[in-house]
C-alpha cells in the first residue's frame, strides 16, 4: 500500500483537466489527487466491433491526459475491467480517503454508481459526484409545480430565464496542478491490451471550433455539402470540451447553436424523468404500431442502397466515418420509420453502434422525434420527401456525388418504395395504432 493518504478522481465522461467540476472539488479535499480511468468491460462488451472508433478516441484522449499529468510530475492510472472490482482493489492498494467524480445520467451509469457508492460507504470512504456535463440537470429546469417539461419551447424559455453568469463560470483547475499526487508514471495500456485494434479511419474532428462556424450556424447547418456544423457532439459525449465554454460561445455568437445545446439537456432531462423511453415510446399509445420490420429492406437502409440518394449518402457517410450530417440524420431516420415502416428502435440501435457522437438521451430523443412517438415530436403525419429535401438542401448534389459515385449510372439501385404509396400506408398504420391505444 502507498503510505500517503489520497483521494481518487475518476474520469468518465469528462476527459479533460480544464474546467472540470469534480476535479476542482477533489483539489479542495486537502489530500493529493490520484486520477484514474477505467475501461469498463461491461460497456466494451456491448460494442459490435473491435475497431470501434469511440474506443480509439478515448485512448487518444487519455493519452493526452497522461502527457499533461506527466508535466506535473503525476500520472493517470488506467485500469480495464469491472469498475466495482477495480475500485475495490484500489482501496487495498492505496489509502483512499474519498472518491470524486462527475455525475453520469444514463441508466447503466446510475446503477454502476449506486453499487460503487455502497461499496465505498461500507469501507468508510466518501463518494462525491458533481454536475459537469450539462448546465442544468435533473429537476433544475421544471414547471412551477415541479413537474418536468414535455415541450421543448417551454423548457428552452425556462432554461434561458434560469441562466446566470454563475452557471457559465469555469472551474480554475489548471491553476491547481500542485494538488496531483507526485508519482512515477503508470503504464498506459494500448488498444490491443483491452482487446481492441486501431480503426481504419482514425481521424477525429477538432475540439476547437472556428467562431465563424458558430456565427453562421443558423445559415449553414442544414447544408450537408458544407462544413457548416461544429461536429462537437463527440467532444461533448466524452467531455474533452467544457459545456460551459460552449454555452458562453453560444450566448455571444449564435442563439440557434445555443439552442442545440439546450435540446441536448432537454433530452437528458426527459431520460431522467421518463426512463421508460429507453425501451418504449414516450407516448405509450404508439406501442400498438404494427411495424413491417422487413429485414431485407433494413439491410438496404443500413448499407445505403435504398435508391433514395440523400438517404444512401447519409448512411454511407455514417458507415465510413462514424458521422452523419444533422439534417440527413432526420431524413434517413424518417425514411426508415415512415417509408419502410420499420421500428424506430432498429434504427436507433444501428446509430448507437456507429455514431461517434452517440449519446443515449439524444439518440433516443431524436429517433422518437422522427417517429412521432416522443415528447414534442414531429406529428406522425409529417413524412419527409427525400427528393424535396435534396432539392432544398443539396441542390447541386455535391453531397450526393461525394458519397454515391455511381449516382446516375445503371450501377445505382432503383428506388425501394413509391413515395405516394408509403405516405398513404404510414398514415393508415399510425391512425390504426392510435385507435387501438385509445381503446385499451
């Protein structure tokens, strides 16, 4: 056992030293801070590919953390396995006075943290967690009667009315580097050490965004051929950038872009108050939908061979890069649900496997929005026309040609379904489902 009493700071979805709430509070403990990161085997086991780009991104992020910590004479301790077992082992290896971390809100994370808290309490060790990945969490933005909002517009208005300079204030972590435990560097495991390999495409968007992109976001965000979005979802997902910093930029540069950050927190609030959305529709009457769930058609959607170019371009971009443009995500999702009558949960799961910026609450909320089953959702009778969407947002077909080189040749497949037929079919299916839901 190391004879020096320490507190652990457990990095999770906050892979940065600067403006980190939990790390700041760990510094105030009066004990040296030993930073740790755990490659959670329970999460890794759920991944379908051993070349998952997100694991490679995490590896790159913790390597950068290690480099920073070494300049302070400290080190990041990285482990691989079950968090409960690893923390139990660390309590034997070190004289741990407390464990610090930031809140995580997904169902698995909540259950994991409850188990860890029980273990630490039984050992007489404190477990302190803090709000860091959002501006407002849980029940901080609710109706006057304390109930959660179900409509985004009202939530956004209350969010803005509640906001103050206090909520956007940074935590001055970088000034407190002396609080880290001084220790020789621990070895950093490589991807192969945790059963993974480097993906073919290992390029990630930068976390520093040009102010011009945010400033013109409202004008360019719907044009997939342009670099008009920030692509910060990945960095928000793993906390390599501070949401407080981004919110300050949104406040000063672009209200529409700030609104996207608020949407993110709205969906997190929905997941917290209505956890049934992980498995079931937010509006339970839609459980009576009779989906066709044609597996062959689903496979064509996955591979980008539906014969609808804007859908296919988006799916090919996703499969090749782990990213899909925001507008195209809506079109592709609507197509799967409305044109093919395939359960939105199939598409939600596919996006969860492939999106670099996958976040449970946002992915679920956006899929249910497109399906018409969620809170504040697009009405079920709104059926995107892919051709109209293309003419509006990719008129010169630059995006299409980038991802579908065979477009306009016999090699490109014919359309799977007829636009007029699918609209009539989907409206009938939704009406029948709602009628069944109301009669039961």
